[in-house]
C-alpha cells in the first residue's frame, strides 16, 4: 500500500513508498528475524517549508530520516530531492545526497572528531565533495560560521571541548550549510540543549530557512518545538504514517486517535481549548514489537475505537479538505478528542 499525501506545489523532497527493514538475530541466537522499521511511507515537502515527523520512541521517525540521507538507503521506494533521485546505492546517488542533503544531529558532540578544529569540522562535507581549494574552502567555512552567529576569528581554531552546547550545535548547523544544500534534516536539533539555548537555536533555524530558502525535514518528540517551527506535521506509529496535514490542522483538530493521544500530553498553561487542553489520553498497553506488528491497523491494539475491520484491513492515508489526511477507519470528528480522553 502506498500512502501519498498531496502537496500544494511541486515538492523539494518527495519520498515515495519508502521501506526500511533490518535483519536481527533472535533472542538466544536461533536464526534471524526482520524488523519492519519503516513501512511504505510517502512524504511530499514543498520547497521552503518545514515538515515535521513526530511519534513515540521506536516509531521509526529517525530511521525514516536516515533512510532519506542514505544511512542506509531504503530497502524499497524512491527519494527525490530537487528533482534528482538520491535513494540508490551507487556512487552517483551518494554524491548527489552529499550535495543536496545534510543532517543536523541531536548530540553535536558525538558527531564531531574531538581532535579536529571547528574549521576542519565545518569543512568536512566540502572535502568529501571535493569542492574548492584550500583558500576557497576556508572562505566557505568562514561564511558558514558567520551565518550561524559565530566569529570565524574566535571559533575556527577551537576544538569541540572548548565549545558550549549551544556553540557546538551552531557549528553542526554551519557544517550542514557549508555545501549549500537544498534540504536539511533536523534530528531532534534542540533536545540536548538548555531551554534558554533551545529558543536561540530555534530562532536561528527559522531565520536561516527564510534567508537561504531552505527546506527542513524535522524529526522531534517535542511537540512545542514542532508547533513553533513546522508548516506541516506527520505522526508516525510503528513505522507507518498515521496522520499528516498542516501543523495547525493536526494540532487543533487531530483525526487519528494516536495523534490525539500525543497532543494530549502537551502541558496546558493558558487554558486554551486546543488539543493540549482536552485532557490526557492514556493509551492502553505497550507498543507492539516491530518484529511482529499487528495485522491491519498497527495502532489497533491500543486504540479505544478499534473494531473488527481494524484487524483485517490496514487503513489508507485518506486526505480530506486542505490535504489533512488520516489512516484510520474511524477518524475523529472535531471535538472527539475529549471523548477519547474520557475513554482512556
């Protein structure tokens, strides 16, 4: 089954029917099994927008992002960026990925060689692409550092241990921007930072998107971050997209019970009558294992609305007005999340 949400314009990022599977050894060492980490996921992101994917730990959102960047490439499906196919396993696809897509990781320190200087770290993707000579490369590094608010004269010669958390994340963003990519993948970009620093980095990411015309794929479990940064949001459960639409539509009128449960966990501090204030929805049971996902709808074992058809048939990601789509046989109507909270 292919779930293909509709984009309002030609997409900068187009992922079609992405599948990612891994072979793992069974407990006790008796044979292997297949983990279905991402199952037939399609996403279309217009140029200059931010598309966020949210979900619980183990939902497959980070695996999907790594499939887009080719670490590793998807088992099946196609990834297109700016009209170019980048999902292959050959050298040409690898070079295209490095030129068109860069990634900012959750923990910048773990992605940096502690013996390298900031200049060497930011120049790494330029070297990998064989771009420019030494003088031009230094100029590109200085430009990237300036864009993220770090003085090249002060920071180019520093080692990672001499950076604060916020400075390290700025260096990581500068490294991603050095090759002037079309798409930047943000994998939990502020989770490891103090709250005050998080706000600074989010403002920086918003400014860079506007000034450089960047397109972001944001992976986050922090729904407040998603609401502040994303134009579109998709929720993922056990490797499949449950719901996708404009961030405003998804947050204020969720259609999928899983989305409503996620949104109900946002603390409400102002009493607004949105999804954050409708009451906590407590899901029953634990998420199933991706080694043996449920038949039909993968969420049905925890859903208060599940019926027999949910076990027999996987629901399609069906779009409604405005492109707001939900993969549910019994999508929530406006205001139904409150009833789900009571049922939970």
